[in-house]
């Protein structure tokens, strides 16, 4: 799991460069703070998410920016990434990057799906809205 989280954080670091938001998108349901509840890689649930340091991780959306705060590793190291985003249908993209993530919101639940970045596996992160 440490390797997967490291690869995930590394992929986010590459993705979050200078970006801009698409003014025509309607992402009101995304706005707010979402706490991580579970994660899976290639369909296999990552148990340490629910019980380890990672359970303090969250993602926050404003009308312009996405902030990703992740606690990873045995030492509970904090990683923070901020990027402006663009919504196109059910995809969140980052200008100037070929990478994207798929999202869905249902009530107070958010699901972020990462395709196979650099052969690292299909990753799904589930969140619940806290405000």
C-alpha cells in the first residue's frame, strides 16, 4: 500500500501544475470538503485507509481550486497539492496535462477514479462530504 500511495501522490504532483478552470462548467455539487472513507486498487480494498493515518486525508473543492491533502506512509507524512481544475462531463482535467480523473457525486458521497497511471493500477477513492 505504501508504494501505491507513493505512486498516487507522485502522479498528483505531476498533474497539479498551473491550470485554469472552465467557466462554463457547473460543479456546485463538488464544492466543499470531502473526507476519505475508503480506497481500492484494481478492485482490491486498501484496508489501512480506514484505520491508519490515511483516514485523515481529504479533498476540498472551491469554485476554482481542488486541494488534495493526503496522509501517507508509516510516519504519517502529509502531502498537499493544490490545482485549478476543469470539469468536462464526468471528468476533472488539469490544463496542459493528458491525465484526468473521473468523478461521481451521489448525495454526500464522492467517488474519484484514476485510470491506470504509469501502469500503477486502477485506483478508486471514496469520500463523504463534511461541509
